[in-house]
C-alpha cells in the first residue's frame, strides 16, 4: 500500500483517513486506539520502535489486522508532523 505523504497536512486533515483509529475519553483515557479495541496507537508504535516486526505485533494481538498496524503507523506520522518544534 503506497501512502501519499501529502494527503494529510497540518492545515487540512481528512479524518476519513483514520477510520481504524478512535479517540474516546471513556476508553484508555482518550488515547488514540485501534477501533473496537483497547490497543493504543502508542502501544503498537512502542513495540515496532522496540524492534518487533509487524508479524510479531500481530502475534501479540491476533485480533488486529496488518491494516490496523499500518493505520497506527500512519496516525503516528500524522501526529508528529502536525506539531511545531521550537528550536
């Protein structure tokens, strides 16, 4: 799946891009989660950042799909790109 980096920007966000990600204050304190689960984007990114492969993450969460993991990565990239860094 090729991702167009410029389909989301700070100025314009198409939330339909994140249909697999939800934010609900009553679930995990409002942290972004994979829809229908209590698995946060941060949990997935931490595992991938710690060196696990997508397949290993899927072994840990067999109810998730590869598309869920990719959606978490895309959401994480969007979240970081939407913040300004003051140096």
